[in-house]
C-alpha cells in the first residue's frame, strides 16, 4: 500500500460517511427527545427523490437540496403527529412511515419519469477549499455537503445538544418528560422540533446521493443506510462524536472492501464476503458496545399530560 492509496482511501471514506453523518446526527436529535424514528430510511429515500425531481425540473441542485430539506421536515412532522400527538407505537409508526415514503417516492418516480429512461442531472462539483494544507491524494477533494457535514453540522449539533438551552430541553423531555413539563417545558413542541430538525438532516443525507454522487435517482438508492444510522446512534450512545466516529469506521470498511478486491491475495475471496464486511463489523461493534447502555429515560414512551 502506498501513501496515495491511503489518502485516496481516506477521501473515499469521507465521501461515503457524509450521508451517514447527516442521518446519524438527525436520528440523534430524535432519539435524545425520547422518540425512536424508524422512518429514517423512508425519509432519506424521499429526500433523495424529491431533491432529484426538483433539481431535474428546475435545473438547480440548490432548489433540489431545499426540496429534500422540506420533505424531511414534513416527514418529521408526520412522525410527530403519530407518536407525540396520537401516542402511537413508535416502532409501528416509523416502519409504516418508511414504507409509505418509499412507496410514494417510487409511485411519483414512475408518474413523472415514464418510459424507463434513466434521467440525469449535472451533479454538484467536487471542491478543494482546504487543498492548501498540502495533503497528498484527494483527501480534500470533497463535495460541499461533505464539508458542511463535518465542519458545520457536527460541531453545531454537539453544541446545541450539549451546551444550548434548547438542547437541554431536548435531553430533559427525553429523560424525564414529567419533570420537564413541571419545569415549564412544552414536551410536545420540543419533540416535534427535534423530529423536524432530525428529518431535515435525514432528507439532506438522502439527497446527497442524487444531487452529488450519482446525479440520478434509482430504486433502492439508500440501500439500508437509514438502518445503519439507527445502529450508529446506539453505538454512539446518543452522543454526536461517538456516532460520527462510528459512521467513519463503517465508511472506512465500506471503502476498503472495494479496494481490497484488486489487491493480490484478496481477489480470490468471494466478493460477497468483502461486501458484508462493514455490516458485520457494525453488528459486532453494536453487540459489544450495546450492553449496559443507559438509554434516555423516556425512550419509546409516549407522554400524556395528567
């Protein structure tokens, strides 16, 4: 392995981690408020489709990104309606939301883009704003959304959840909504806001595939990454930093398995083994770190004001 190989691998890791970072941070917002949002897979899928459809129609990837954000906010609001207002089971609501959003997206895709021809847009360009630091390879040759994820979204989310009064309210309603209500915090509003902020980030994470990486929309484009984000939140114990490190670890292995296929000694392995490697490592890490985890006190529990 050469230095070029290592730095190219790190560059690919950052790119592959970008949608996971958006999804993991968004899911952390939701779960710290006490709501398990299993609608993340569908929200990312709907964000990917909405972003592409608007960008294809208008010719503007930025408008497509805005559309993905709006769809994510709406998906978070629907999840809030089901789990916060109606008090429905969070598992059933989240899975139902995922199935519904994927179905609506695929139906709209067939309706808008008939004929089976793959439509494409000009994807967002790669940027090198930090290339002056002098690292070899393409480690700083990244999409704008990647820079925003690691330099803006992650530190801002950490500050909001750990240092701001709004973050304190989110953690309070997730740990003890009765005490938070007694202290004057509006539990329902706080959970709605957490779900909608989380949904916006999930929608952007989904749109990253269509607007930046591929420039097109294909069925099963998210490929289970939403479920990976749920696992990463638990692996990270509902902390932004640990969750992002988990996303980087998964993406490192995901990027590595493609490159191992062309190295001597690995080409003879069935590609299915290498393809399953990052998922197996996540399962193993979750099994080892998921024991004796201190869940938020009101996790999965609807709140009814007495």
